[in-house]
């Protein structure tokens, strides 16, 4: 699926708001309710990249089809393995991956990297 949006974000506190601003280019392709979920998830995952992702920029890639959206957040961190999803949220840490689990149809990471992706049905 070719990217409709590809942007490099600086590893700064402004990165989540810059990501949300970049997502405005997709408003005409995605229902407003679904777009709110996309903005929330991208904000959370970009925040994680800024906080834990090592040096260098964070890249946001988003692709859409009439029935599906796929977003990928990539940074230069050392990678991680998502914690068990059935554990108490207080033990797991922040809300980013929990929200990703709840609001998407599929999501994951590329093993050994900090490349997080999610897919949402549209329509």
C-alpha cells in the first residue's frame, strides 16, 4: 500500500503536535470519528518514540484505502517487545499500546526495532 503521508519529525516535545498537524492532509479520506482515533494513537506512539526511541528523527507513514488505514511510526531506538496485553494497565506503563490494542483491528512491531504499526478498518 503506497504512503499517502510520509513525514520525518524531530525528536522533540513538539513531535506529537507536528504529527497531528500532518494528519490533517487525510481528513477528506477518513471519517471524523475514526480520524479522532488515528490522531490519538499517532500522538501516543510518537510520544513513545520521542521518549524511548534513541537518537534521530521519528518517521510517520500513513496509507489509506477505501476500507483500511495503516500507520507506521519508526524511530532509531534499540527495539522492544510489547508487554503482555492481559496484564493490569498499572503494571504495563502508559496508555499508548493499550489504546492501540483497543482501537485497531491489527497492530504490531517489527522484532528488534522500534517500528510500530497499526491498521484500522474504515467505513
